[in-house]
């Protein structure tokens, strides 16, 4: 089995070097189906082959790097976030014990996922169709992780090679079953329950927003099935923070985003699916009502004690930049269990400022795309990004998020940024409907026959909301006997 895994990993590396686009397709499935337990310790510093895969894919993208990628908003955001993590760990290297150097180095390398994912997606996505394909590749990888988690719940011994080794956690899923502790079993797949909960929540809200925006039976059915599977997955993780964050994100969609009726149906469906198909309701009720050690009040008191420890024992000499997650784990003998306290403790005031800027900037990008893009697919993706960020803010109250790269959210940020740049450049010509057909820079049609540049009508309301003044009601222009419009730069306002 190990030889087979080595062969598959080598083949994927070769494919990624030859074709970065196909490397992007394989990235998510390889990441979420990596046999962690089987390959544990096979490489120095316990480096994963997926780590090497992303590095090789990033190097391959440098050969065909578009000129605007390194100056793009998403790459600057990822690079600044990584810079805050790197500075904090450098301080940790200078002030911490020498025995944590290897673990801290691995943490710093793993955080490279954020800028590399953004670099890869901004390089390989060069058309609207490619953006759809890359999102579908993310869907497939997430569904693979969810399928692995389902099998783990029913027959954990069949997927033991994908579990995080018991050297790093107290008991694996298969070990719990072997000790007759199946009532404590939570789905995690090849990730942790918290990471799988965040992945399922991200996929579910994006699929739901594309579903409510899409037209046609097949797109709605496909995204509905994806959202259904993701909702099942988040229920099986029994991650209270992720479930609460999902509910808050859905409420936000109902109150502040269009198509409220469909969002109400989506929220009711989400609750019904999680209650009917998983045991999350029973588990949560036991946690709330229990007076024993597993009760909700005991869990909250434990976390509160951890937070007080982090806040009570600050070190002024690294308060500005922090000193990294691993040195803090060594010093406090535990993690922060809160992204807010963790950001302040791990990366200092500079890091928490960078994180706040990244989240606010990404939020504004998602809303800007949702207000300016007439295409239902990418408009739903922008709305989904805003909802994902809200979910992570709620989930992060009790989980240590954003101390490492939250890969699915960074992927969405990269895709939304690419679409915004394509709109700002005016290099798309939108047909009435869902399709896209490029016109030449001089207004000529793709066939070479003369075309006509169109203009977009926008209202004072759209300007007041801060949206890009490309409106959803185009002035139809006939070109090659088809109704097409070209996004003009600068746009022409028609009152």
C-alpha cells in the first residue's frame, strides 16, 4: 500500500509540473484524501506529500504567471497574513526553547498554503468556465472528505489509514470503537472535527447561495445535492461552533441577501437534515443537560479557564508581534481554543490587526461581487464568501481558526478576486442569460465581424450601496445577430 501511495504521489507531482491547471483539479482530492496515518513519519519532519505537491504546483505556476497576480488584492492579503505569522514565529525562535524549533518550522511551512493557494488559483483561472471548473474541483474534494467521514462513522476500521495518528490525539476513531467508546465518535475524515466542520459549512453556504441564484433545474439540483451532503457532514462532526456559525450565516442570508424565501427553505432544510439524519440533537441535548464532566457548562468553564490563562500571562516583550502558535503551546501547555485570543497571543497586535483587515477586505470583496455581477454563479460565490466569513467569526469564538491556513476560505477569496478583476478590466462580454462570450477590445465579435460595445444601466440605489456600477439590466445591443453587451470601462451611466 505504501508503494502504491508513493507512486500515485509521484504521478500527481509530474502532472502538476506539466499542467498547473490539472494540478489545480487534483489538489483538493489529494489534500482531503491523504492517508495521514499510513504516511506518518515517512518524510523528514513528518512533511506530507500534499505539502510538496502545493509547493511544486506553485513553482509550476511561476512559469505561466499572469502579470497581475502578484499585485492582486487576494495575493497581497495572503502574503501579509503569512508575513504576520512568519514574524511571530521568528520572535518565537529567538525567545523559545530549542526543542520546539522543528514543530515551529513545520507550522511556518504549513501556513504557506494561504499565499500558494491564492497564487495557484489566480494563475490557472483565466476564464469564467475555468472558475466554475475549479470550484467544482473543490466540491469534489470536499465530497470525498465528507464520504470518508461517513465511512468513519459506520466502519472506522476501513479508513484507519486516513486518521490523524494517535500520537497526536488521545484516541483515533477506530481505537474508540475498539474500546467500546462509540458514543463519543465524531466525524473527522482525514482532518479534525473542527476543520471538517468549517469545510462542510463553507461548501454548504456557497452551494446554497448559488442554488438560490441559479436558473434551471440541473444547476439547482446539483448544488442542492452538494449542500445536502455538506449539511450531513457538519451534523456528523457535532462541532457546536461550526453549527452555530452556519445558523448565523443562514440568518444573515435571510435578512440581508435577496431571495429570502429560498433561504428560509434552505435553513429549514438544513435543520431538518441535521436533526433527522444525524444524532447531533441528542448529543447536544446531553451536553446541555449533563451535570457530569461532559456537560456544556463544564466545557465552557474549561475554555474560560484556558482563555484566562492566556490573558493572565502575557509577555510584554512580544506583545507587539507575538511569537507563534507552537512556542505559545509550549509555554502555556495548551492552545487558545479561540481565534481571537489566539490571534492576539500568537501574532500580537500586528497579527490581530492584519487578520481583522483580511476579514473586512474579503467581506467587502464578496459583497461587491454580489452587487455588481449579473452572472448567478459568481454572484452566489460572492454572497457565499461573505456568509463563510461570518460563519468563521462565530465558529472562531471557541475554535482556534486562522492560526493556520483556512484553505477553502482562501480559495474562495482568490476566485472572488479573479472575478472582480475580470469585471474591472471589462474583458468579459455578457450574453443575456448565464453564458459569457468575449468580444474583442475594439468591440468586434469573436468571429471577426464588427460588433458593438454596449453600456450598462445602473441606479442611484446601487451607487449608494457602494457596488461597482455595472447593473443587472443591460441595454441590449445586436452583434452577429445575438444580443450581447460589453462591460465598458469607464461605465456609461444612463439616468
